[in-house]
């Protein structure tokens, strides 16, 4: 399993490099456009970011990791299009069950409406 950490443009990339320095399968990459990374991913884990909307529209499964939900239209959109997790245990559970998880029916209807 390879993991790409793509920090948000306002985040400190060095934080992620330091946090993952002992993990050989984790690479921190902030260069280049995000779409090829999304298309090559089995799963995108993000936190209330427009990358989640893009990944969902491209057909990549998305976990929206939300420890402290933010209010607003974009965030409501994310919650309709993604699998939401509030703890690291929930992220692990969704990841471990990803092969059997199918898009929620309301996700398909919502995306079709777009």
C-alpha cells in the first residue's frame, strides 16, 4: 500500500514530512496538479476540502475526515458526496470495508443531478 500525502496549499509541508519520516510507504508531495493523483487513487481521505468534491465527481471513493464539522454550502455538498468519518477508527473501518462499500444511493442521485 502506497500513501500519498498532499498537504493543502496553506499547510506546512514540513509537518507532514516530519510526521511520516519513518514510514517508507508514505510520500509527501505538494507539487503538480491534483487530478492525476485522484485518478490513480483507490481512495481519497481529506478534511472538508474541494478535493473531496473533485474526487467524488471523478468516481474515486472519498472519506471526509471531519473531527469538527464546519458549516457552509460547500461542506454540506461534501457530506452528500462522501463517506464521513469523525475518528481515526471510523476512517480505518471505512478503509477496511472499502471493497464491499458501494456508493450510497443518494450519492448517485445527487451526482446525476449535477
